[in-house]
């Protein structure tokens, strides 16, 4: 089980990403549009830099839905390999056969 503080920090980042998504996208659009004047693009890049760092989607980290583990994460299942193994062993995943000898 991951530390509660790390899980809560990740939740806070997710909320910030959601909150600033539209504003960030609009500013990025201005910065990347070469038909706009250079001064306007520069002002937009400064505004983009003033946004909270944790509002960037790049700073999000995939975590297991069950345990909060940050490593060995299966994107399709949204759980870690350890949680997958436990669920597979207990027969809670349909179609998964786990062999043990």
C-alpha cells in the first residue's frame, strides 16, 4: 500500500490538471500559432509559465486503483502487477487462469 500522502498529492494534481486544462490549452494554442505576432506569443508563454506546475498533465503519475502503487502499472486494467496477481489467484478476474505448482 502506498503512502496516503502520496496518493492525496496525486489526487490534488489531478484536480489542478482538470481545473486549468482549458486555460492551458488556450495559451498553448496562442504560443504555437505562428501567424500571431511574436509579442503576443511571448506574453502567452509568460502566462503559461505563471500557471501552477502541478496543473500540467505531464506531472501526473499512473497509480494502482487498489493499492496506489506507482510502479508495474497495467494501463488497460488500471491496477499494478501485484494487485493483478492477487485478484487472479482468488479467481476474481474472469478468464484469467493462474497456475501454481
